[in-house]
């Protein structure tokens, strides 16, 4: 059969693997063993739904065999195997090639980054191998195929022979080079220590042959060589072990081995509960946002075992959506083994566990916030948005769980703060929690609408995520303090009201005239009480803010949502004198000024001016 080409992405990655400067080449073994373990899991899953297949755990194993003469290392498994098509599909392209497209060429030059970000699995074999051969017989198939590749030039697939179902990965180990000792990957004792280090908790036995000699039976001085097959890994799941026996490295290795992520978890939580419902769980809070986290492809869930037997890879019922970033494994004796997906949703035990976990996760996050603020902020940068979606999506029903976990950037502290911290700093006369929404902190800081509140020395929370304002509308208040937007109609400051009444009568005719010029673009034109030095700004009346209008209109819904905008004029600004003068003497000029001011206010809001050509012509008109 002819040579086949790798898909472009895979070829690039392979190139990088082969020429990798990644020093930690030994992890290739962990990757191959994890794949083998996954392949055995797949037989187990198949057996759950196919009554022709029985799964007897005793029959499944992984075997690692070095051959110093041939310079080969073979990793065999009795797992599900691959058909010809699967060999082609799984090994001819990178499983996660979609994710690789996210990365720019320049970012791909560092081998570490690739492994860190995407865990390229199978391809890591090319860090230590000249040739990789995969011989596989798929479950339920009589045919056997051999996939072989020497690197990026391509690969071949041919018919082959193999007795039992499963896969042999045979890698031809590179010759030693000046920088790297490759012989170590053919040494039994070195391999054994690598298996212990990375794959000790793999549930299936990882076997190796060790040559030994023993006294011949019946003889007193004659020895014979024999081969002894030993299981290297302890197979005792980490969650059954005593916390005191485990080191942070053990948890981190478990996280990597389970492929929960390729980052280093920010926190691990080991839970052992004995009571009405007993279970052991190890949960992780990842550090980095998975590349697909905020997409539909991302699946939440915990790995679920019943008394040591795997039931489900990702049981979504165990986690609320807002904690969907949590990874981990849970094992309970109290769950029925042959529980189906549908039954799980109604399982009482499972519901109790889910409720416990929710509280536990919340408490752990809260203690992280109190005790290791920097780490919490790292976490929040990755997953804070999800917590805010949580506030929004549940119509505020889980706000008690979530509101104390929120952080917002503070205008006065110049760093993220909690709502509780905000409240604790509020002067006695301040009645509301003030916020301003915009694209970035820098832009918000310059918003004219913030002037009065900032001038009074009040703290303003900056909302830069799309979801922020929506979430806060659901929350409504925090510890009896209402939230108020600095761009909203009423700022809730007493002196503001008195002055406003006074101004209204005096300039009402001018404002009404301007409002008529702007037609239905604005709901009203008013004297501003929130402006100090800026001439003009927009505010809004009603529930929909200008920021919300922007966000809602980027969504794929066919509706034109508009905030009720109010054009606010600073009557203490010089510009106001010009307006008054134009109103008395030159209505054409007033029309020009009104249009310019309105468009300026749009620009300040980050909204597009409606007619840029007209706007620039008007500017020129001024210069004449
Ligand atoms: P990942 O395991 O992260 O999906 P890999 O590149 O390591 O990515 O492997 C690609 C795919 O090849 C796997 O998803 C699996 O379908 C298949 N595969 C790899 N090794 C084996 C094996 N030993 N037995 C069966 N299938 C395998």
C-alpha cells in the first residue's frame, strides 16, 4: 500500500516533536500507557451496552517490553484496538488538531508549550523514536493492520498478523546523541521507575518481564535463567489512600495521568465522607481555561466510580454549570453498578453527593480567596466569567453560593475587590453600590458619567465582561445595598435632586428644542448633575443600559434593542453658554452644535456615529 501524507497540522507538530528541545522526553511512556489504559476502558464501555461482550477485568493488561538488540520498546495492550479506518483517522491526524489551529506559528516553536497545551499523546513517541509501528486488531474484527511512520514524510498502512485483540506500539529507539541518552528507554529498571512515577494509579496491571536466575530444582549449585513477569504499578486508586500518605506531586501526577488538564491545578480537594452516603473524591480546580471551555464542545462532569468500578467518564449531574471547570474523580459504594444515564438523574444518593460537593467547592474557593488571594485571582481570571453566568442563568436562585465569590475591579483600590470589601468601605451616607460598564478599565476610568460619583470619593466597580451587568441585574442587591449604574437615570444622591429641579425650569425651552432636533434618537435632553468637567454624556432610563444594548445587538437574535438614551449637558461648562446664545440668535448654529454634541456623546460611549461624513463636515463647518 502506498505512502500517505499526514494532514498539514499533524506534519508541523511531528516536525516539532522530532526536533523537540523538550527536555522531559520520558513522558512519552506515560502517554502511551494512558492510551493503552483508555483502550481497555473502551472495551469496558462497549460491554455495558453490548451483551455479546463480557468484561472480566482480570483479562486486561498493559505490557512494556524493551529489546536492547533490536533497540525497540513495545507497549502492548489488550484493549479495543483500531480498524484500518481508525488507524488512519486517529494517527494520521492530530486528535486535537482543531485546537492547534488556535496557536500561531510563532507560538509553536517551543515544544514544551505544545505538550503543555494540548498533550499530543501518541506523537510524543517521536521524541525518542526513529520509527513508530502500530499493529492493531480491533474488537469484533478478524483483520489486522500495521501502521508505520518514520516521521513527517508520511506513513504506511498494510495488512498484518496478530493473534489477540489489542494494540502493539513498537518504537525504534533513537541512537544516543551528545545531548540525550536514549539507551535509558531500553533499560528495565529505568522503565520500571518511570512507570512507578507516572502511571502507578493506572487501574490495569502494567507488566514487565524481568530476567532472573534461580537454583535448579534438585540441584545444589546449578542455576538456571528464567523470566518472571511482574506487575509494576500498585493499582490502588489514589482516592482510597490516606491523605497523609500522599504528596502534592501525587495529586498533580494523578491530574496529568487522568488528562484532566495540561496545566498545574491551582488546588486539589480530597474528600472522604462516611455516613448516610459514603464516598471518596478528589477534585481539582484547574489553573488555565481549557481552550474549548466557553464553547458548546466543552463537557462538564466528574469521573464516577462505584466501589472501584468505573461507571462514567464524565457524570454531569455531579456539578452545577457554574462549577463546570472542576475536574475530578469520585467513588461511592452506595451507587448501583448498572445504573443507567436516565436513572442517574433521579438517583437520590447522587443528588445528595452533588449537593455536598457544591458546598464543599464553594467553601474551598472561599478559603482560597481569604488565604491565598493571588491564587484566587488567577483562578478568577480563568473562570470568574462562568461564576457570573451562574448568577445570571439561575435567575439569582444560587446567589447565596455565588455572590461572595465574585470580584470586580475597583476604581479606588485599583485592583479586583469582593462585594463584601466594597460594602465595608462605604461611607455612612452612601446608599448604593455604584458600577460603570465599558470595554476596558482604562476606558471606564475616563467615562464622563463617573465624574460626580468619583468626586464624592465613592468607589466604583468596573464591569468589563459582557455578562457583568446582566448578572448584577439578577442579583439586584448585596447585603441590602442596591446596585446602581453611574449611567442610570437617578444616581440616588440627594443634592443632585434639588439642583436638578432648579435647572429644569430655567432651561427647559432650550432642551426641548434640542430634543426635537434629535427626534427619536434620544428620549430626553437634560441638564447633567453627574458631569463636572466634561461637556456632554449619554445616560439611560429604564432597565436596558447602553452597554447592554451593545451586547444584546451583537447576539444572533433578530431584534433591535435600544436603551432609552438621555443626552446630558453640563450647564456649568462653557459650551452651555454657546448653546444658549445660539438658541437666542442663530437656530442653524444650534442645530449644528446639537448634532456635534450628540455624536461626541456616542463616540465617548464607544458607539458608532450614525453618519461619519456628516459628522466630519460639521467639524469643518466649525473651523470656518
Ligand atoms: P488522545 O489520546 O489525546 O486522543 P493521541 O494522539 O494520544 O490523542 O491518540 C489519538 C487516538 O488514537 C486516541 O484518541 C485513540 O482513539 C487512538 N489510540 C491511540 N493509542 C491507542 C491504543 N493503544 N489503542 C487504541 N486506540 C489508540
